[in-house]
C-alpha cells in the first residue's frame, strides 16, 4: 500500500493451494486520485482464477469512478466492466460507461419540501446474453411533511422514467402516504397507504435488470396502546384490496420492574379453522442475588397451549470475579455451561451435552 498527498494505491495478492483439489489465486489493485479540489477518481482492478479437477473459472473486473462536484451539480462518470468465464457468477450488467448528474436546486420560493432529481445516460450490456443498448434515465423524488391538527402526515412520490436505444420506454410510479394520529395521551393510530404503477413492457429490452414488477396497492393500520416504557401493546393489520382477510399481528412489550422485561407476540389469522396458532413469549427477570434468568418459547394454541421451542438461559456472578452461564435448548436437546473470568473476558471454560450425551470428554471453548 502507498499513501501520498494526491493518491493512494493498494495492491493485494493471495493464493490458496490444496494439493490437486484446489488452486485459487486473487490479484487486486485500487488507486484513488485527487486530481483537483473538486475532482477525484477511483480505479479498481481485480483478477481471480480457480482450478480443480472438476471445474475451472477465471474473472476479470475493471471499474473506475470520476467524481466532479460544484455548487450547481455533482457529476459521476462510471465505467464498470467484467469478463467471466462462468456467466452464472457474472454481475447483472456492465456500464460502458455511465454519466450521472445530480443537480442542486434552490428552494427559496418552493412551497413543499425540497425534492431530488437524478439524470443518467450511458451504454449498458448484459454479459450473460451479449445484449447491449444505450439508456437514459430520469428519477424524481418528492417528499411531503404536513401537520394536520394533532396528526402528522408524511408522503413520498417517486417516479423513474427510462428511454432505450431500441426505441422502448418504461416507467415506475411509487406513492406512499401515512397519517399518524394521537388519541389521548396513551393511544396512537397510524395508517399507511402505498401504491405502485409499472408503465411499459416488463422484460424489454433488458432481461436481467430494469425489470418491472406487477402493480400493487395496499393499506396498513397500526394502533398502539402505551404508557411510557411500562407497557406498549401494538395491533396491526393490512389489506391488499383483494377481498381476502389478512392476519392481525399483536405484540406486547412490558417492563414489570426496572430489571425485568416481558415480550409477547403473534398473530390471529381470520377464517374457518384458523385463529391463533403460536404466541412467542420472551422474559427476562432477576433470579436471586447477581443472577438473571431468561426464557423464550412458543405457546402452541393448536396443541392446547403446549409450550414448544423452549430456550432457558441463566447467568450468575460470583464474588464479582466469575460469571457462570448455563443454556438449555429444547429443540436441539442441548445443554451448555460456561465459566467466564470477568477480569479476563477472553478466558472462558465451557462444556456441553447434546441429546443427553456429552458432546466431548474434554471441556469446550477453552480460550486464552
């Protein structure tokens, strides 16, 4: 590595050989240049090769980024090209090259929050199928923040418009809005609506990137009952406007004391034969002097409230010198026990069992 006043260079090389089974080496070079006070450039080169009796592959990657910034706009000129012998590992596309412009707008008399815009134009290639064409893209993002009485209204409008050298054009329109309303001092309600509109052909002209998903719109509602950090109960549901009932999620966070915590969460699924399935319960509480007990498990309502997936953890400090940790996992039938020297946290001694049998005749996790 070299560090100078106007440039930094880093050269890396590694090789791994495992007899005749594996021969892998990697070569990399990174250079950063400060060409002027407002002009910089980064160059990256990497090459890797893999050989084995069953497969061989190699890859070459070149990229550079030239950045110019001013009070009017930021400009980025990027070149990113890869050459892979195995196309399954290749990136989605290459930039050969791409120019991106991020203008800086003045908002002295603009009535809404400042918006952002981005313009880019370049030549793009999909190495997997050898397809290449120019593309011009415009992205616009407008946030909105309003106070409506006691409610907070937040919205975002985003649109992406693409034009291609093949004559194709497509766009993606996204809209999100949320309204959060306090109902007294201990209740709040938040409603969020999102909508997506794809415009144009989904998989044309590129097949691997710039693909459009199908349109969608949905509504989510979350009502929360709380009292500082003593308790917080959230009930949440949603709809995709498809005449299908959606689950109602619930979560309770409670602090019975300053050193204890209880978390209960799950969902209710509407419909015949559904209802409550499992409720996750997590608890942390003192268990005597300098001792903490933690528990987690699922209450299976379809099995008459049987507790499954139990995990129990107990920790005890002895004389401010040692900490004893014991853990039991029901699913794995696994028990572990560790002793930690508090003056030297990296020095531990542990032993464990699995399915009722010692996992080793020697202590585990013995580290200095």
